C-alpha cells in the first residue's frame, strides 16, 4: 500500500495555524529542534501563547503540565506536514 505524503507548508502559514489553534484550544503535533540540536516531539500539546517579534510559541502539555518555548524557525513538522522557511 502506498503511503500518502502530506504537502509542505510555509513557516508563515505555520505561525498563523498555531495562532488559530491557540484561539480554538486545539491540540497540535509538532516536531522541532531544541537550542542544543536535539529533536523534540510535542504530540498533542496545546499552544499557550506566541510572541511574533521573538518568533516563538509556548506549548503546554495537558498530561504532565509542562511548558516549552519553541522558536518558530526550528519547527520542521506540524501535524505531519513538513515545514519550509
């Protein structure tokens, strides 16, 4: 069976999508690099807040109650879609 490849989306569209998910309180599945170069998966996390000038979004894990700040340019996958700059 052939696996369907999801189309890539731009970083600007990702930022707008994350802001919409914050307003609607929807969960997101994000893969991003950390400042140390480690790949982190934020599966089923909520978008807590954003800062456009800094280029960051804050994510909240409803299970463990953890918060994480992620730089937008370090996001390379969202809900299965690859991200390009």
